[in-house]
C-alpha cells in the first residue's frame, strides 16, 4: 500500500467511525468533555441553570453555535456564532437554525422547571435572509415568574437523550403508543410528523435505498468530506480541548493521527476502500433499521426552521422516554447541488406537492444498545464576554 492510499484508508476509517460509532481499542471519553451531562449544579443566576440544560440540545455536527449574552438582567439574548457553520453541507444554514430551535425548546422546558415562563421573541432585529445568517439575534428571551405554568414531563429525558448511530434491532418494532407519543409531542406545531415501519416493507426499503445513495454522494463529495474532517476531534486530547464536533476515540485512527499519517486535508477517492467500506457499514446499519420518521413544514422560513428544531427535540425526548433511539439523516435533505436528485427523491417519497413544503428532519428510529453522551463545551464557553 502506498502512503497516499494508506492515508486515504485511515481517513476513511476515521470518518466512518465519526458517523457510525465503532468498537475496539478505544480511548476513553474525557470526563471534562461530558461533565455538562450531569446537569447544572447550584447557580446563583437561574439563567445559567436553565442554560445548563439548553446546551444539551442536538446540533448538526455537534458544533454548538449558540452564543449567549446574559449582560441584560432577566434576559437571555441568543445569537449564532457564525464561525460555527457548515457552508458546504448546509449552505443556507437551515440545520443551524434547527439546532437553535432545539436549544430554545430545552431552554423553555428548563425555565418551566423553575416556575419561569420563557417569553421568546424570535429574530427581534429582523429575520435572516433565506440564504445567509448574520450576527443579529436569533431570539431574545425574557423570563417571567408565572404560577400557572405546567411542568414539561419530557424535561426528565434531557440528560438521557442521545443521537445513536449504532445498529438497531430489526425485529423489534416501535409500539403504536410510542409513535403516538412522538406525534403528540409536536402538537400544536404546524408541521407534519410521519413515519414508516415494517408494515410497509416496500416503502421502508425505498427509504433505506435513498439514505444509502445520499450517504454515498456525501462521502464522494470532496469539499463536504473535508468540512467534516475539519470538525473531527481525534483522540482524547483533542476531544478534551474542543469539547465539540465529532469525537473519534477509536484506536487505529487515533494512532495514525498521532503518527501524523492521517491528513485531514485529503479526501478519499470514490473507489478507495475507505469509501467502499463505509458505504458497506452504513448499508448494514440501514438494513437493521426498522423505521424512519420525518418532519415536514408548509414553508421554510427561519421561524419555521426554528419551530422544526423545537419539534424535533421533543420527538427525540419522547422517543428516549420509550427507550427508542434516533439518528437524524441529513444527507438527502441538504441543499448542495450534488444532492439535488436525493432531495427530489425524498420529496417524491414523502409526497410533497407544494413548492414551499420542506422536509426539515428525516431520521432512522429503533431500539439500540445504550451509548455515552457527546461532548459539550459547557455554559461558560457559550457566553458572550463583555
Ligand atoms: C439539524 C440536525 C441535523 C443532524 N444531522 C445528522 C446526520 O445527518 N447524521 C448524524 O449522525 N447525526 C446528525 N445529527 C445529530 C448531531 O450530530 C448530534 O446532535 C450531535 O453530534 C450531538 O450529539 P447528541 O445529539 O448525542 O447530543 C443532526 C442534528 C441536528 C440538530
């Protein structure tokens, strides 16, 4: 094997492990990287306690682009850290907005726990354009004491929620009650929740096929691969340093990276073992997937994207309450040109007929082995400094 090929293989193994967790001689997740998952301790400022839950929201590529300003008393101002975007995979920052919606939903739930109503005013200085986001606030939140508030039962799942990329139990279907709980969790949002399972084997197979094809495209689109490489955190030291991105603790890539043999500036060629083996691994996870779910919105403005994020995290918490795992699959929903056919295909599969209608989230669902949490930077790291 020549050196270039070797680097490619290692690079491929790494990205595979980042997207599909792997076993073997792994390094341990540094305790400091996951300390946030113990939940906030006593805080003199209740806003920090609330944020201790909000930062546990899912975020595309675990970038945690939430920038929080607490300088005005009783107020939380949320902006987007525009150095934490994914311009290649998510050119219009739709997924970033979804991730901000998930943050706001957990913030709302945590506020309720304290008897505080979170009055969330979205885009108080104007909505972002459809293509760009900027430094203007995503939301201004005022916390108001309200004795009539009802606590949110899904709150108890926040510390337990995980994105699970393992193989799922093919023959263990999700119970009708659980689907109902997931559907109920998104009311009264104006969006459409749907799912497909083993009772529709032909349709289920079409979902698997599309997920596999979109994944193949992602893996063979060099600039998107390199963008993912740029947020890989390889080995315990990098994970501990960054506490964001895609943590990779498997032995082989960690060793190769340590030896300087994994060059994160080179993307593997389509016929490399790196790519073909990942496609095979991902296909086997798809084959083990008993169900898919999705969220469709009637339009795609920024407020709608935020609401989709709020709804998605509620679904994930409702799933978690029933022991069901989810893994979002964003590839076919992404707006970069190479995915145009996948994008059209998911619309066809889910029978979208109106031009503005948008599939905001698509995920595999099922029962999976328990996994550990993903790193978080912690509340202090999310705060705007004076
Ligand atoms: C909008 C959005 C898109 C996502 N897309 C994917 C995806 O395509 N594949 C995947 O494995 N995880 C995806 N995720 C999950 C994130 O990678 C995950 O939230 C992050 O790594 C943190 O892990 P956690 O959810 O376990 O806290 C997505 C999450 C969000 C909010």
